[in-house]
C-alpha cells in the first residue's frame, strides 16, 4: 500500500470562535490517519506495544494552506516518505472533500524498546511498507 486516505469531519469542539479548525487539531488528524494506515497494513499500535515496540513522535510539521471549517469533511492522505532502521517518516495531505487543499505535513516516529532506548523497527512494518516520495 503506497497511500491511504481517511475521512475526518471537523467537529464543533475543534473550531475557534471564527468556526475554523484550530491548528493543533491537524496533528490529531495526522495521528488518526497514521493509525489507520498502519492498521490497514496489518499492524495495530496496540500489537506493537504488546511486543515491546513503541513509536514516538520526534518531529512534527504542518503547513496550513487554507481554512477547514466546522462540519467540513476532510480527506487525509498518508504515505511513508522515508524508512530508516529506527525511524519512519510519514507525509500527509489534507483536502476538503470538495478538493481544496487545507494542509500538508510530516511526522517522524522513532522506534523505542520498553527501556525507552532506540531499537530497529519491527519487520511487521518494514516488510510491508512502500516508501512513496511525494512533493509537499
């Protein structure tokens, strides 16, 4: 699987006084999309943690291109931009279902063991991920 797209509806509680989705919520949208991406690959976060693999965010970036408003349906597309032995970089594109770009972003996850030390990503991930270079 090269990319995956999930739909997320902007909830009222996620908006500011002007009815625009507050910027920090985009990182939650990224997390929802990333979790579903991994689940569709056959790897749930819970399963990884039970095996002693912890994926932690070490870098996060979002470029805002336009407003997302209350009740907009957003399509969040996720892909793996880079895969390293102990890190995985995800890219994101967020569009209104109508097609207008809203944001693009990137999140880097590091793989840690139970002692919170870096460890190699599990084969559950590295054997099925396809790196997809997309321009942001």
